């Protein structure tokens, strides 16, 4: 739904002395029954995944004043409603295989946070939606490392409010960065969907996210942003299953020194490898303002990595490659995005480390088999079953066989999106993506699976009729192919939003 894509609370400067609020009724229907089509269930902080449902979504936010030396903000959003269930396979000793139906929670907290800033530095506590400086959260297939696909992770985050001028560069070079530590609270969700037959299940995991970007002077016709972002899972405990029996259990818990070791990775864990599950991407965005007010053209990429081999760019053309054009003015056509995605290399098919095989006579290492977004100790890079990074790869929540991994992370495809204004009150958006997937490096698919997904949405804000604050959305979406199956769905949202003045801005 258009509403779900753009309605998340965030830092704004338009209403610095007010509390913004909204309430909406959201309904969706899917022909498959199990899940909403890919483009209805993605990019909305995990709000709507089930095939059929009706929800009331309420939110309020006090925005940050960016023109003050000291300011604060806070926000909350909650969802309540009913939904259809999805049938997952499960194994139980003495019973064998059976299926059980699991529904979305009747009440779900989407965000709850408080944030303070002093000059250009901020600290946020809680769970807050975030944005990417590389890709457009509304049109793109999604940031590879931290997108708007999954429920925000609770934690503490500190960093720069926005890009800050680096001293002595006269504004020609700016820096933006942040670091976050948090914790996953999806134990029950995962336990209710795991098959308890094969693979692993990890609980009580901690999370970290870091990034550092540099940007050239944005007032110039050409501005370039470049840097790296990295995330990781650590702590918690893991149980390994084989043919329905627990073969081993590892209890790591949480140690304060883990925070340091996840910030500065080292081999000091005593286990023969770096602590935690670390992944990230090299990022680049070049923005060019076309002379004569003819819009803005952007070229960007995000190169994923799972270990040192990926950081060293030994994984070929793997990554997200994109172009976007924004007219910068109202009209039936305002913006278009074209992206190519490739996740087939994984730094090669093999990974061998002598420390993983005590007593081996083979001393040579083979650094490959990156197995994007999966880890042999900490499980998938997902929260409440939804990919924390790009939703382009099939998230674990869609594995109704209860296999809790990204089962099809060797994939290739493209993503297109465009949008504009039919009238001053009616906005449209359309998206289409295609991909082929070959399973994973360790469990390849003999025959490639394929998927075509599409969405068409219309958003009407009838302010010309005197209905101030009201908005109506309608979206149609479909999946077709052997990867996500054949599915058609529709969603509507009726929303009312407004502002409560706290105090008048100083003259």
C-alpha cells in the first residue's frame, strides 16, 4: 500500500513545534490466502505480511527541530487487527510431520522511541524507522543492509543528525555516520515457525549496525556519496537439529566486551574466528542536477559482503546497481528507477578454514561460499521473519516448510518503478520486478526458479473537496512464477492525519 511505504514517522523540520498524528484503517486480500503478494508485504516495517487482514494503525510523533542547538523528538506507532493464518510444516518426535497455522499478532508495536540532539549529534533510544542515503525507500527494491522491510529493532543509536561539514574543507567534504546496538525480540515468532527437524534456530540475539559516509558539496551540480555500512548479530544461543533431534547447543549469552569486539572485529573470541555474524556493503551514489531545471539524475550501487573476501571485492558483479531520474516538479511523471540485482557469485562456491576442522592436514584456506544473509551460528539476517536488508531475496517467513534460512539467495534480476501525479490530488506508482533463483550455494536448486511481481497503486488526497487531512489508497499486486507462486492481491487504506500545536515558533 502507498500508505505503508511513506507513512513511517521520521525526523522532519516542517512542523517543529507540533505533534503530528494519524490513524488509518487498512485491509488487504490475497488469492493465495497464506501471504500478501511480495509488493504489498514488503517495504512497510513488517506491518502486513498475511494474505488477508484488517488492521487499525495509529501513530503520533513530536518531530525534531533541526534549527535549534538542542532539540528532542519522540514517536509511537501501533497496529491492531485480525489476519488469516499460514500453514507451516513441523516435526515432533513420535508424531512425525504435521502442519500448524500461525497468524500475525493481534497487536503489534511498530515503533516507540525518544531522541535528543545537541548541535549535529543525536542519540535515539527505542525502535525507530530509518532511511537510506543511497536508495529511495519508496521506489527502490531496498537497501541491501538496512531497508524499510522489517520491524525496527529496539536499541540505542548515536551519530550525526545529517551530513556535517568536515573542518577546513569549506563544505566541500561532509561526513555522516552512526552506530547502534540493539536486541532481537522475535523468539516466539521464530519458535512458532521453525520445523524442528533440520538446521539451526537461534534465540536472544543482539544486533549492531554501523556506517560512515562521505559526501561532496551537495550545492554543486554533481555530488558524490561514498562509504560503507555494516551490521552484525551476536550473543544469544543456538540449537542445532538433525532429523528431528538436537545434536548440539551453544549458549553464548551477552558479555560487555562483545560490544567492543563487534565494533573492532578481532580473533580474540577464542573460537578461532571473528566474533558474531558480520555483513555489510560498499555504497556509492552520484547525483547530478541537470542544467536548466531539467531534473536530477542519480547512479548508485551497493556491493554486499559477508566476510573479508567480499570486502576485498572478490565476489564479481554481486550487488545492487541502479539509475534514477527525478523531474523535480509536479506532473503525471515525476520519478523513475531502474535497478539490476545480482547475488550469484558469493566469492565462489567453496569456503574452507583449517580452524573449522581441528586435526586437518590441509592448511590452505578457501574464502568463498559467502551465503549472503545466512550464518551457520546465528541464523538468517532477519527480524520477525522479514529480511532486515533487501526484501528482493525471499525472506524466511515465506518458507512454509519451516526451514529458517534464506533458501534462495543465489539470485539475479531487475526492478523497475515509476510514479507521478494524475491530478494535484491523485498520485500513482507502479513497480515490477523479475528474478531467477538457484537456491543457495550449499543447497542448489537443480532447475532455476523464477518470479515476476508487479504493483499498481493510487493515492487520493481530496483536499480540494474540503476533506483536509484525509487520504485514500488502493493498490493491486501480483506474483507469478515458481519462486513465490501465483498470487493476486489488493489493499486499501483510509487514513486521517493532522497536527496538534504545542507552542508557536519563536519569531
